[in-house]
């Protein structure tokens, strides 16, 4: 990564050095299967158990409430299907129109297959109407609401939603992939039934994730096989990945204050600089209700992909939204739901920082970006023409 300025941490993060070092033995000499009985296997099992404790501690859970999975998508899918499992084939899912594809596309498939689904909209700031959500829970079979939007960083009021779902007797899942490691979470205080997290969002490797399932919540195994994960998720454990996730969870706990202060300050300086030096630039979402690391900015009348390509030439990595929707010709479904105009939505860039970013990197982006935007706008057939004209 030498020479690269990486501002796409909501898409993935690099593996922290401490994580990599902890994983190495389990990719070489400590290769035992945790389900076997000899000492080599026992050391692998002990490492998995220790990682489970570290992940549980990060979110205030008990270790036996943590199920290791392969990715956030698996965790989300398993949680939603489990939440609905107690209500029969006609159980209605309530979710939002701005979920990550891991939930949104599952909900759309369910709808096509005849299961009732309620999609809640958002306003121009990307926020939910709580009265609409409250009314939608009558007779619902399950509720799934992301904690923070992966594109805009907007935070949904899970602290209000979770007790409401509990009061209505509706199993509640939250996709917390973007929140875990960036903000404090305590599931002992927050009555969510299921919570998904993913290793590669907090400096662990790709291919390992976890699902919190509260004791007593309905759960139907998503992968049927052996007795691993307490019989809840078949398949030999990814020991090295799980070890890495455990170390990353421990580092994340230690870095929460840094995320809240230094990372937020860098994000604010970057954002304020871009909005003040680039004409026709607009922040998407509520500026006061976001993850501390995320800035989603629209540059009118130009293509976001063109900005990204020119940034890449300067060694700067950013994105136009969710990595799981990149390549689509349609504007972001999140920005569409917020009513962002087409000429703005197509020119959107998401910048997401981590605790490994520096002030010097922020200054470099501020040095490069205004010239890129000015150059592209001069080439744009729309220019800055009055849309009414």
C-alpha cells in the first residue's frame, strides 16, 4: 500500500499488522481441525474460543451468543431468515429501502416469491419516519434495519427501534457491519435479537464475520452440516480468519476513542475543505447524525466514476457508493430513496476514513480534488447550466 492514500474503508480495510501476525501460525504450523481430539486440534479450538470472547466483548455479548460466519451477507441472511422462521410462510418482513444489498436483495427475492414485505422509505436527509415504522410493526413477522448506512453513514435510531420491536414482540435484526469498531455497542443495553458484523470492515481479513444471536431468539441454521458453532453453523471453522477477527476486535475496542475524536476531526476537515473549494458540491445526509468516518458528497453535472479514475491516477482510493453495487449504471438506490437529483446522484463520491489515515493524506486529497472537479466540469456537456433553462 506504499504510496496509496486509501479513503474507501467502508468497502474494506487493510489487515492490521497485529492481526496478520496473529494469523500466521494458524496458516502454517497450527493447522489442526478444532473438532479433533489431539493437542494440535486443541490449540486451534482454544484460539477460536479466545477469539469468540474478544468479539463478544466488543459488542457486550456473551461468547455463546456469537456465531462465526464467512461474511456479513451470510450473517444478514441467516438472521433475517431465522427471525422469520417462527412466523410461518406468511410472516411479513419489515425493512428499509436503503439497506445493504445483503438484506435488500434478499427482501426483494422474498417478495417475488410471494412473501409479504414492507419497505420503509427515508426522507431527504436519509432518515426514517418513526411513526411509519411503528405502524408497520403491527402483525409483522420480523424487522431488519441497518444501524448505519454504508453509503451516507447515516445512523438509524436503533436505541429507539429495538425497544419498540421488543414491545411489539417482533424479532429484530440490525446490520451493524459499518458501526462495529467505529462506535461503542452494548447489546446488554440494546435489545436487538440479531446483530451482524464483518471482519474486513475492522482490519481483519475478508472471509470471516460473525452473527450475534441473543439467547432465546429463534434461530434456524443457515448452513446445515456438522456440529460446529454449537450446531448452528456447519462447516470446519476458518481458524486463521477467526483468530484475526478476534485480534481486530480487541484493537477496535482500544481504538474507539480515536474513531470518535481524531478520525472524526479528519473527516470534518476533509469535508469542509471539499465543500468550500469545489463548486456545486453537496453533502448527502444529516451532517450531525453520521458515522465519524464517512462523507458522501455529490458534485453536480459530472460523473462520479470519472472523479474516481482521476483520483486513482493520483494514488487515491475512494468509491461512488457500496462496493456491492459498483458497476451498475443506475444511481445509488440510497440516493434515489433520498430524492437526490439525477445530476447529483451520478456525481457522488464516498470518502471513508480509518484510524490508520493521517492529516497529510487529508491535505493531499484537498490539494488534488478541486482541480479534478474543475477539469471534469469544463468537459461536461451540462456545465453549470441552469436546469430550469
